[in-house]
């Protein structure tokens, strides 16, 4: 018991909060969120994909403009969501897709 107390005191002597985050919660301080990076990526992706509805407006025939704008906007949002998920976590679709498929198959 005394040895455990000494080890705990030595680990938390410098930075108690950091030691708790690292050892008890498994949070690495170097892997925390980066809001400025997220803001720049959001701005660039918004600017890049803002042209999709405009392209649909210019290229689609008059009778199909509204459905094409809606469809291409939804597709571009799905692509942006997928890119954000992949960039945030490389194995995003792996386990989550497996869980969704498993849940779907159970409820059938």
C-alpha cells in the first residue's frame, strides 16, 4: 500500500491534472482538439464545395435545376462529412459500419 502511494505521489508531483488525464482517463494532451485547424479546414471546404450548387444551376436544364441543386448539395454534404470523418479518425468507417450493419441485421 505504501509503495502504491509513493508511486502515485511521484507520478503526480509535477502535474496532477496531467497525470490524472494520462493515467486514469487515457487522454493524451498532445492529441487534444485544435480549433484553429478545424476552423481553417471548415472555411476551405465550405469555399470549395460552395461551387457545387452554382455548377448545378449553370449546367442543369431549366426543368431540372431545383432537383439537381438539391441532389448535388446533399451529395457534396455527404462527401464533406465523409472526408471530415476520415481526416479525424482513419478507421472511422471500419468499426462504426460494422456496428450499424450488425444492428440492422439484428432488427430484421
